[in-house]
């Protein structure tokens, strides 16, 4: 392989050679660059494929975790809603059975809350 010659700034061809020699040097440099790019591309392909596979696995795992969290949240929300409804039903039954006690508890709670909020 012929070693490319340096070209002084402003000249059209390498030191005293003709245009064909210059074109051949440029073509060799271009061919060498393409060969290097192809080699780098081929050597990078396994790393890119591995990265891609790992990224897909990570997305799948995150999706599974998000689905499980959503299902757990939905279940706990339903349980809390059921507990809230049960507490409301129990309170209604207590007020119907003992209205006087319920009013006394409500008045006492009102005084306590007023004292707490007034002191701030």
C-alpha cells in the first residue's frame, strides 16, 4: 500500500505528482475509512444486541412490577372502601340504638376540636 504524501496548503496535487496519483490517494483513504467503519460496525453489533436485549428485559420487569403494584393497590383500596362502609354502617346503627350518647359524644368531640384549633 502506498503511503499518502502530504499536500502543501494551496496546491492541487501531491509534491510534483499528477492528478491521477492524487485521486488514487484519496480513493485509498476513502476505501480504508469505509473498511474501518465496517469493522467497527461489526464489532459493535454484539454489544448493541446485548444492550437491546437487556433493555427489553428491564422494560418487561418494570411492566410486571407496575402491574403487580396496580393490582395490590386496587385490592387494598377495595378493602379500605369496605372498611369505611362497615364503619359508617356501625355508626348509623349505634346512633339509632343510643341517640343520646351519640349526641353527647358529638358535642364532646366538637369542644375538643374547638380547643385544639383555637390554641393554634
